[in-house]
């Protein structure tokens, strides 16, 4: 009897999960927020341990992304996807602006990291943990980027863009860590700087392009909605 009740409840929960887009979106965004916060704490921890401006700055960067995610979660907890399109587009544009300014700051941090050669040799376990986070984040960001087409929601699109930006920066951190931990003594400093400069430049350019696209597209659609109302 107990087994039948449990099975019935599971079916009810599964049906609600399939049919309730708002529930799926909230769970996804909250999970991303927790994941983001945990990684920010890790970066702050390494910044304190190594007395590193680079890791502390990354901690601030991820905390800032977490605050933007919280800003989006507050909206999805109140409204269904696409219910208030004008408000969602405004938030989508705001996220693009925040990403743009954050990434300009990140570009400056990358420059000083390469200029001062502020990289650190980590324990292999720490390096593996960073690699696991980076590849998991990138994979999930790409998968969710494809899934976002199911929802007519700029807020959800903004959340996916933030995830992709965070995953890209984590790949840069991983590249720096791998070169220092496993490449020290086998690759000249100049080559490491060139490789990190190219990687950082490509990631920075990608995020800036994505942020500008978000700003331009949202502004265009907001004008279309305003014109339609008139």
C-alpha cells in the first residue's frame, strides 16, 4: 500500500515537472546560483591562501554573476516564462550591460595577470577539481543554450548567457592552472604568456560580443513592443 502511494506521488511530481515550465526554470536557475556561489567561495579561498589578487578578483567576478542570477530568479519566482515580455526584455538588456562592464574589468585583470605573471602552481587534486568544474559548466551551458529555445523567455536566455560567460572564464582559469601546474619547466615563460594572452583575448572578445548582442536585440524588441502598443 505504501509502495502504491509513493509511486502515485512520483507520477504526480513527474507530471508536474513535465508540464510546469516555471518550476523547471526556477530549479535550473537556483541550481546555477548555488553552483556559481560555491565556485566563487573556492576562488576567494584560493585568493586568501595564495594572497592572490587574481583569484580574489575572480571571486568578485563570480559573486557579481551570482547577484545577477539572483536578480533573474526573483523574476521567475513571480512570473511564468514570457508572461511579462517587456519586463523580461528589460532584464535581458540589463544583464547584457552588466556582462559588458564585468568583462571589461576581466580583460584588465587578464592583462595584469600576464604582465606580472601572476600564476600559481596548484596541487594535482585542486587542478582536477578546477578541470571538473570547468568542463561540467561548459557542457551544461551548451546543453541549456540549446534547450532555451523551448521557452519564449528572455530572462531564461539571459541566465544561459551568464552561464556561458562563467564557463568561458572558468576555462581561462583552467588553462592558466594547467600551464603552471603541468607545464612549468617544459614551456618558456614567453610562450605561456602568449598562449594565455590569446586564450584570454578570445574569451573576452566572445563575451563582449555576446553582451553587445543582448543589448542590441533587447533594445530592438522593446522598441517593437512599444510601437505595437501605440
